[in-house]
């Protein structure tokens, strides 16, 4: 048994990757996870599809490696998505995804009972549609027939762990994003449970990441191809798993995932809260992750090519290179063009689902390359604003950004982020960082390492590329950041009025 398996059960796919003790990828299996878009911001999945995708991904993996070699597995999962089970473990209704925003009225209704500041103090999170606690409140209010039958509100890890082992247990790192956990105490908050009218028994008990949940049952082994008795280890949310996979354990390092969303986190020892970031448990089992999140990272890049420029990248495979060359020829600041990248609303730091994108400063001298540069700079400036808030709250400087995700392949994106934030960009050999983080926890549970932090340091990838900030450009972006900070506050009322207008037009 010389391998561990890290599972990444994300919103649209499940990946199962076998790792050795040095963090080298040995084999990979994948499967799609269907999602139902019901319109009007309603997005759902079946918990059975989580299980089916896990089975298919493992079947794909075990066509390449012998399951007898696997000592343990752990799951990293899409966060905040919540499933609903009856007393027999059957699905009452489809799970509500983290992207769903039907619960927007419930935020205010719930916070009347508890208070917005109190919710932040307990959970480390500013109220917004993402945490599952507000979806639960919606279920109570809008589907009382399901609410009465609800035996378990489950996260993805808890559900898959139960199907694998028969044990109804989850991890701190998966329960935490749901917004029901008292984060410093690592237990479900009596105040939040009271506001929901739920007993603690309606949730799977949370355990420390890296601890053993149970063993694969003979029934689950027959369904998945895993060896009966394979250890199943507590994992956690995919964002925190990426932090562990990049060995973000202090020392001035932050992880930066330039994926569909731009998500970045910093490890800290103390529990700290701020509207400028959200606080989550670290999957190392010690300390916390202070996370900033921009919903539209690489999504906005692809959207601009397809929807704004009307270009099919498959028909014009060199389009991204051409756009990057055009933007590279434009000076920092895009000749006065500034972009606010809130196409899908704002999470950190403004927490406004009505916020939208804006491009300010257009003039007759601007062309496509100016827009492309302003787009990349808008993402970078939003990150710089978030890092400044974390540093102010913690008193700890951030010196380097270990960067992963598709947009990190862009040399111009790396250069702009380094210059705008004033921090070194490190590109690691680590790929599939969430899967690797889960693999590190599996290795810990298997006894290969004493702690998850030790596993992270031993299994992390090597730094392949470093981009240092250009001292001649950093002052330019510092001045531009002062303008950027004022942009959303100046447009806040206009966004709210436009949202009201659209709501009335929709009937």
C-alpha cells in the first residue's frame, strides 16, 4: 500500500488522483457531475450524482492502478452546497448549490434573529447567499413539508464518507463553510441552531481534518472498486484543501487560485474576523485561513472572448495570445481605463449580490488591448485590496503568492498581479492542489506523517517560476488602487437601483 487517493468532488466534476508519499501524481480518474439550472438563480444537484461520479472517477482510476496499493483516501469538496436526507438516508429533495441565490430574502430574516455582527463573530463569515445556513432557512420557510422530514443536512464530504463507511461523520473543514459552526469552538453553534429551530443531531458530527472517519465497507468496495477496509480520512472544503496542497502554513505565503473565481487565502494562528475576508478552518488542523474571493476570475476572461468579442477560441486558437500581446503593448493603468470585475456580484469585501461589472474611463483612444489590460488589472487590484485588509487585520505581511489555476499560465497576468500587489508570484509544479491537499490528509490518516503540516511540507511541489514585482511599476499601481477603492462605493446606489429596476421588469 504505497499510494493514497485524493478526491476532489467539485461543482461540475469529480477527480480521483493517486499520489505517492512525495506528492507525485501516479494516476487520475475523472467523471462529470450534472447540475440542474432551474432559472432565476436556482441551481441544484442530486446527492446520488455525487456518489455516482465518485464511483465513475474511481473506476477510471483503477483501470490504471491496482486498488490494493491504496492505503487511504480523503475528500475535498465543493463548499456550502447542502443536501437534505430523511431518517433512512434518502434524498428529500435535490441539494442546493453554493451558487444558488434563492435565499437572499432569508439573509435579512435570519439576521433579525441573530444579528449580522453576531453571525460574523461566531462563524467568521459576513452574511451573503453563499453559506448553507441561509438555504436551510429558505427550506424552513418555503418547503415546510421537507423541513418536517429533514433528518440530516449534509455537506458533500459527509455524504460521501457515509456512503463509503456507513459512519455519519464530517470534517471541521466541510462543516465550517455551511455557516452553522462556532469556528473557535469547532462545534455547532447553539445560537445559530436556535435561530434555525434545528437540533445538533440534524448535522453530522465534525472531526479534525486528517483523522480517520472509518473503513470502506464491503458494499462500498463492491460499488467503487476500493479494497474493503481502506481507510477513509476526514478532508475538507476545496479552497482550504488547495491551501494545504500549496503548503500555505504561514511564513508570509498565500495561495492564489486564478481559476473560474479568483480565490486566495493566508494562514493565521488566531481567530480573526473582518468583512474584508472570510475566516475558515485550516485543514492542517491548526489555525485558520483568511480568504478573499472574487467570483469572476478566469470566468470573466473567457466571457469577454466569447460573449463580448464574439470569438470562438476553438475557431481562433491563438486569440488569447493575440489579446495578451495587445494588452502588453498598453502601459500600466491602461491609459486611464479602469474595470470593476463584479460581473457576478461582490463577495469580499463588499458582500453585495447586486454589484455588477463596470468599465470606467473609456475614450476614443482606447482599443481592445486597453480593455484586456484593464480586465487583468481589475482582478489584480481587487486582490491587492484584499491582501491589504488581511495584513491590516493580522499585522502579518504577505510576501509571496503561490499561484495555481488556468489564468496563472498567462505571463502578463502574473506580471500584473506581482506589480499591483507588490508581492512575488511563485508558480509551482503542484497541479490539482485541492486533490493534493486531500491526498496529504489521507497520508496523515494512514500514518505516513505525524501531522498534516508535515505531510504538506513533504508532498508539496517545487517552485518552477518566480516573478518579482517591478519596483518602477508598483507605485503606479498603488496610485491606481486608491482610485479603484472608491469605484464600488461610488456606484453602490446605482447598482441597487438597477437591481430593483430589473426585478420589476421580470415581474
